[in-house]
C-alpha cells in the first residue's frame, strides 16, 4: 500500500503541532503536509487522501471547505467548542475538546483505512471484470472448436488432394495451394493446443474440488 497523504490546513501553529506530535507516536504515520488558509486556491491541485481543517478565523472556513469539497476527498473539520461547524457532505466535524488530537487521529485512521479498502475493492472488481471477459472468450473458443476443426479438416484434406496430382495445378497455382495447406496445418496445431489446455483446466478444477472437499470433511 502507498503511504497516504494528509494535509493539515490551519493558520495556528499550535493546531498543526498538536496533530503532528500526536501522530508521530503512532505505528502508522501518513505523509503530513501543513498549509495555511491562504493556499486554498492551490489545494485542488494537490494530491492527498485526507484534509484536516481548523485553527483559523470563521470567515475563512467556508471558502476553504468549498475548495476541499471540490476535490472529492474526505475532510475533517476541528471546530471550537462554541464555534460554528457547517454540515456539509463529505466533511466530518469534531469538537476541539479534551484529548481531541487522539480522537482526530482515530477518526482519520478509520477514514484512510476505509478509503484504502474501497480502492482495493475497485481494483479487484476491475481485475475480475477483465478475467470474466477473458473467460467468456475462452469458453466461446472451446464451443466453436469442433466446428473449426471440421472446417480445417475439409480445407486441409482438399488441399492435400489437389497437391497429389501436380498435372491438375498450374505452376503459379501450386504455391498458393501449398500455402493453404501449410496454414491449415498450423491452425490445426493451435486448435489441438486448445484441446490440451481444456483438459489441463478440467484436471486442475477436479483437483481443486477434491482438495476443497477434503478440507471441508477434515474441518467437520
């Protein structure tokens, strides 16, 4: 997993220090970046996984939160006990009460872990979709294999018959018939590989079923 990036946006040094000092004693520490409220116009271009906001004048809160919401990334707003805490989608509000840095880190860690799980799930679903497409193509090839074999056998047999009697072929036509025969033989080899692959897959599947059944009976 890549190290998550957390930006702390505040105009108060004590606010940022309290968060970083508490986080540095944890086992897993993200990459921390501290910014001021005057950098909210640049935030949309930043690459981060979570933003923590707090410690500046109330009139600056709305533009900062709106800028962060435009990125689609999760945001935690640490509000003063008597301060205004806007209810915005994607923004988690926490009061700046006793031991608030520890509570903040707990919530932030859960958010980062959830985001990581969602990213992993998206990758698994995408990989599974690709495998399903490949499996569908493989099943189609196996289904039409018999018809292809019949067609190849007919083409190969007729080309062989034409080459048996050289008097029936002109000098310019014979190389073309030989090419048809050779390409048919190559395609036939490919189809034989499909047959071998199908048998191997069936054997692996049978062994897997046996192993699962054995494990289930042993566990019972």
